[in-house]
């Protein structure tokens, strides 16, 4: 008979080897699990690295080499070299002008690829934002140097270019290609943008009228105070518009579906993105930075180009410079119109004009306020009247919600009239556009 103490010792002696074997098996299982996870991680890392080695060269080829217009890309670096080697501003201006064109077209392409993932509403907004980044950088650069009229006229010219030239070319090209039908777009969204543009005209008109009627309480100061107050109100209105467009009334901006059924061939040929959304975002950032660099050289060469080409500086600032700055919107708007995606076209052209008038211009006034520069909303009577008539013409064109080549032709011809008007226009501010505020 075994004692209780002996039994206890025996039981404890018997349990020790059993528990150690269980622990050993658990450790072995854990080691096997860790080895298995490590092998899976190594496999995933190797797959990612192989995938990156495949995707990166393919993305570079698609964006930088596939399009024929990219043969113009070397003009950008040549413009920078000419700036430092020869200093001939006429050639620097011309080469920068040509070098920005393919970059702008590629921005439109990258935005179109991103629109596959975000939808037409956000895609149009992104295109307008990246397209206007050039104008914002140029404006801040000029504002820092006290070039108030350069900022005002370049931004005004950008609005006129988007509303008349860009939209007109898009309507005309889309109408020619799809001549057998009437292209349609979301009329409600277009009318909302037209209302915002009229609000912008109101914000620009009152300081100009107040100044030229000499009805200010404090001459010069009241006009500036009104401009700063109106700019803050316009920024609030634009922020509310973004919330209205992207959150509360998203259904209002859904693309209009055509009546009838598309052909089976068209339905089978659904477009697919060629690059991923992260690649599109990365290329948008890279291309926008490069366009901004070239735009800086372009602005520095404006005065020299005016002397070399015997062309008024006002015409260069209001007509030629915005055409280059809006090249991204121009290329993408025509591209979308050719593919019968007029809602994105309107989001690019009219959305860009709305963004400049309701965000970029008030933003520059506030930035000038911070910098101590007297940037205001008094764009002079001639420029303000031109903007007012342009907004009315475009609003009438959009009220039916349809597009054809004749509407596009009328908008283009209107822009030619505006361009001719600025060619013979002399700025009243000391007879020069380029003046500095010391």
C-alpha cells in the first residue's frame, strides 16, 4: 500500500514528462507556424517586387512614350537651358509654351484614368483642380513680387479661355464626330455652375463700380475692404458648393443616360483603365510639378517676349498665358467630348471657371492680405464687363442641356472677338500691366 505522499510524488513524477511533451509539441507547432508565415511573407514580398518591376516600366511607357504628342516633351528642358545660356526671352517663352502642351495632355489622360475609379463628378473636379494648380502657383509667384495686375488679368483670362475657347472647342469637336445625334449633358448641374459664375461677377463688379463712381467713404480703402469681405463670402460659398456637389446632392450630378439602347458592339467595347488609381495620382502630382516649373520660366519671359514679338503685354497675359495654363483642361475636355462624355467636359471647363472665380481669385485676395499686398476684386471696367457678357452668353448656351457643333463654333468666335478686344486694349494702370507694389 502506497502512502498518500508517495502517491502524490508518483503522480507529480508522471505528469512532468507529459506536460513537457505538450509544451515541446506546442513550440514545434509555433515554430512551424512562424516558418510558414515567414515563407508566405517572403513570397508576398517577392511577388510585390516582381509586380513593381513590371508595373513601373509599363506605367512609364504608357504615360511618357505611348502618345505621339510626347515628342514635344524635350522642349521644356530646352527652354530652361535657353534661359540660362542665351537669355533670349522670346525663345524661352516659345519653347516653354510648346513644352507645356504635351504635359497638359498627359494630365488630362491621367485624370481620365482616375475618373474610372472616382466617377465623372469627382473626376471632373480633380481635373479642374490639377489644371488650375498652374494658375495658382503663377498667381502666388506674381503676387509675392507685387504684380497685382498680372494676377488679375491672368486669372480673368483663364476664366474667359475655359468658358469660351475650351468649352467651344469641346462642343465643336464632339458635335463634328457625333454629327448624327445631339449630345446631351446634365442641365441642372450646368445651371448651378452658371449661378455661381454670376455670383462671382457680382463680387467683381461692385468694387469696380464703387471705385469708378467715386462713391467710396474712404477712397481706395473701402474698395479693398469690400474686396476682402466679398472674398471670404465667396470662399464660404465655394466650400458649400463642394459639400452640395459631393455629399448632399450627389444624385444631381449623375451623368445623363441617353435615350435608347447602345449598340451591342459599343456595350462590348467598354473602356478599361490602363493604369491603377495610385499610378494616376502619382503621375498627376509629377506632371503638375513639372508644369508649374515651366510656368515660372514662362512668366519671367513674358516682358521679353512682348518686346521680341512686338505684341502687347496685355494680350500675352490675358490670352496667350491662360491658353497655356488651361492646356490641360483644353486637351481633356476635347478628349471627353469626343468620347461623348459631356458631363465630364462640363465639369472640366465650366467647373474650372467656377473654381477660379469662386476659389482661386478670393484665395489670392486673402493671400495678398496676409502678404501685405493690396490685391482686390477691382478688375477694371473693361475686364469686368467682358466677364459679365461672357457668363451671360455661356449661361444661354447651357440652358437647354444639349450640345452641337454650331454652339461650339459660336463660343469659339466669341473668344476671337474677346482676343481682338484685348489686343487693342491698353491697361489704365499707369499704362503698364507689370507694375510692382513697393
